[in-house]
C-alpha cells in the first residue's frame, strides 16, 4: 500500500523501528494474538513480558504525552497491563487487533486520570507535530523519529492540531469546537479524515 | 438509531472522548451493524497509529514492575478463588438483578434513559462483585442508591470498615443515569454524628459516575450514603446494610 499522497513535496521514506511491530519478529498473527491472550489470562509471566516487549514503549510513550511526567507514565503503563490482564477474557479478535485493544485501554485510563485530576499535561501540546522532536530530546531513545515525522506528514496542519487536542489532551469534539471556534461538524469530519489517513499511513509502514 | 447519526460519533468513540452518556447506545448499535463495526475498526487502527507516534523507550526497570504488578493481581485472584466468598458474590449479583428488575419496570415509561441506567447499575454491581471477591465479608456494608426524585438514576455503594490495625477503610460509589448538567455530584456517608465526604463523582465508562475514598478510620455511626447535585440537593440515597 502506498502512503497517502497528501504531501507530494516529500518522497515516501521507509519507516523502521517501531517497537510494537518489527522490533519483535514482525506483527503477531491472529492465532498468535489469541494464544498470547490465553496465556495472559492464566497469568503466564512470559506472556506478560512478550506483551510488554511489543507494546510497553507505545503505552509508556502515550502516558508521557498524556500525563506529562515519566512517573505518571510508568504508573499508567503498570495500570494498563494489569487492566489488560483483568479484561483479557473480554478481548475479541474479531473486533480488532490486540495492539489496538491494549492502546484503547491505555488511552482510556490516561484520559480518565487527566479528567479526574483536572490537570493538563506538563508539556503543553498545541500540535501533534511537536511530538517528533520533544519526546526524542526528553527521552533520548525514541525508537524512530523518522517514523513519527512520516506519519504526521500525511495530515494537514488543521488535522494535526485537532488530533493533538483530541487524542493527547482528551478533549471532546465539542470542547475543541468551542476552543477553536470551529463548527462542531467540521471538527468531527476532520477527526475522521485524520484517523483514516493515519490508519493508511500506519498500514503502509507495517507492510514494509 | 440511524447509521448516519452513529457514524458522526464514531471518531470520538474511537478516540475515547465520546460523551459518556452516548457510549452505551453507540456500543449497542455496533453489536447489530456490521457496516458501522467495520468503520469503527478502521478508525481504531487510526487511533493505534496515533498512539504509535508517541512511542518512547521506558526505563529498564519498568518491565519488572509491570510483570510484578500483574503477578500480584493474578495472585490475589487465585487466593480469592479458594476463599469462601461465593455467597458474597452471589448476593451482589442478586441485588443487581433486583435493582435491574425495578428499573426495567420504569424503562417501559422512560425508554432508553432508564435502560441505560439499569445497564450501568448492573455493570456496577458486577464490578462490586469483583471487589467483594477480595474481601472476607467482615466489616463490609452496602447501600443500594435510589433516586429521591422521579429520576431514573440509581447506583450502589460499598463501604469497607477494616478491623485490621493499620489497614485503611474505604468507600466506593458507582451511579448511572444522572443528568450531566446538574453536577458536579458529590457522595457522602451520613450518620448521627455528621457526614463524611467520599468525594466528587467523576465520569467513568459507559455513562457511569464513580467516586472512591480511603480513610484512616470511618466513624462507626454512618447510616446511609447520599449523592448530592451541584446545588447540594440529595438526588440519590440509600441505607448502609451489612452484607
């Protein structure tokens, strides 16, 4: 699959090194995902380590972005994997990939915590575009900065901003609409187009 | 509900920012509509891509912390399976069913709103059941929360008064069906000697609001649990009863 030709000025670049996929022997097959979940339900330590090895970095990074501190990100990571163990029996492969399911758990926990504590991330995220630089410098070991840049390149600047507010700050479409004085319907439409573009770009990366 | 209306909400559903009150019926629609399920799955993959953008290297010690935390949780579950707590869980579920039946009667008159409240209360009771599995039953009191108005709202509270020196007492409240625009809602324990604040109720999942609090020691004379709206009026109330 080719990347979305939304940015004709930049040639497609091979994206490598995203921990949740090719850093660990390629994507999991549906059978492997089911097996991993079965082992998780039984409390198999090795299954937890495999799951963490694949997705720990993504969950931790999301926690950093949402909550703004390494300590809070670590707590979120721990809570996410415990919640995944608790909910493992509810996982239905027919409704989505294991990685998607796990990241939804992490995001919901993170947004709940943001709302509960009525605070915003310490690192104020005005725009998702800043992701590619900030986290690298703060952590020094982000898996692949180029991957993030390439993925973001498929979004328009308006879509990047909306994704930043919705996903990394947990704002509702209505809150964004009021804050940015954009019609609610436009916010929803842009969020949808942003998600579809990111999905396609991510799919292209996975196929490499 | 028409697909066009649901699809308008799916981006927020996938992003996890959809209004809590809308989640249950969107989820219900998805169980019956393959087209919207497909759209949701695609949007979810977009969300996963957004998550991957923030991938960062965690500190090396975090892996062992995560593994230990899951092992602790799994250990607790294994221990409680051996504990004589089946009766507690069964009681919690029976209470949930009773409350659900009462709400179902109202549902006929009040439609989807009551159905949502009933489902939320039943799910809250199931979650309480999981908590109860961890307890011996000593010092546990429970309150079914009923609306003081004609509202279809309801919920459940549980209070644990530990007799172990140094151990914390705690209270947990989960409610559903309260109108969003009349909050913020707060929960309290009430007794002859005064009231004890449990805390503000925050949106949880699927239209629920929840609050919990840890206490050094809960005063022993607490008789009921109340939920107050933004104006301080009692909107839900229930007597605490031993399990």
